C-alpha cells in the first residue's frame, strides 16, 4: 500500500531521474476526488497510454472527452520528451480494470489475461500517463519521448520502492478492449528503431532501477568488430613484405 505522491515528491522523484518536465497551471489541485466522492489512493502501479491523437494537452488537462471529464491523466508526454504534470489527484484514465490483473500488478507478478467477470476502478489506484501518438501503428514515438517515458516510470517505481512489475499498459488492464500503447519507437540508447511493447518498457525500466537515478544509458553505437582476415589477404600482405625486402 502506497500513498499518492505529493507535488513535492513528484518534483523530487522526476528531477532525480533526469526527467525534463513542466507544470500545467493548477496541477497540484486538479482532480476528480471531490466530483466523484472517491479519494485517489492507495496507489499500486503506473498505467501507460497513448493519446490516439495529436496536440492533446488541452484535452487531457481541462478539455476532457465525450462523457469523460478532465483531467485524463497525471502526466502528459508530447513528442518533445518534456513531460507535463497534469494532476496529482484522481484522474479519468484507467476506467474499469480486471481485478485479477490489478492483483498481479499489486503483487508484481506476471500479468494474466483479463478476467472480465470481476473488475475494479483503476482510477482509484493507478497513476496514468498519456503519451502523444496517433495510435495507428505508424506514428513514431521519438527518442526523446521514449527516454522520458522510461525515466518517468522508473521515477515512480523508485519513489515507491516498486519493481518494474508495477508497470502496465492500458491494453493489459482494460476489460473494454483498449489497445494502447502501441507503435514504433525511433530508438533508445544504442538501440535503433523498434516496436513498442510493454515487455520492453518493463525491461528498460528494470535496467534503470539497477543503477542510481542519475544514470543514463549509452547513446553511441559501439564500433563494429573488424571482420576476420582472410587467407587471401594474409598472402597478399606477405607478398608485399617480401617484395619490400627484395628492394632493399
């Protein structure tokens, strides 16, 4: 059981992890607690989404969606990689979550297939990040975006002393057929373009958690190994040396 992070704890955790961030006006008081009569917390994990749209800051902060009042997340991550803090209270992002999956997140066990017969309100107990992407399987997450994404999740886990097993995607908790997050990633560290998966995100967060919060992954590709010298090349080299000696 963990209490939600306070504004001061959010700032400290993100700064320590090297996350570049800004604060949307009113984020420290914005939330759905009073409107729903439900308090945010205790928290058990970090839920990851894509926006399925572009220029979504207004929607997730004060605009909302049809039949879904804002805020729609705790943090918004645009293509620039500069995180925007949206709320530190209850937000409309998770909806109904399969109880068996939530139990696994809490216990940091392998996530099972959703049992739709028993659900809980994920908004009560999950932090939510909306990462800007069209969600069409073609729109690319930038390097800066993915790097911040890893750092953000690691910051939450490090603060609460969780492992990467506390991280999930909406497609893993939803009983409504959500597919997010998905899409290609421009690259990360020394890795070239790859396809986003929650499994890979958890691996990358786990790698961060093995190091100090100030750690950064290598960003330059190691030099390619030299190919082995062939017999023909050896003979050519030997012939050149013999010729040189004969000329002396």
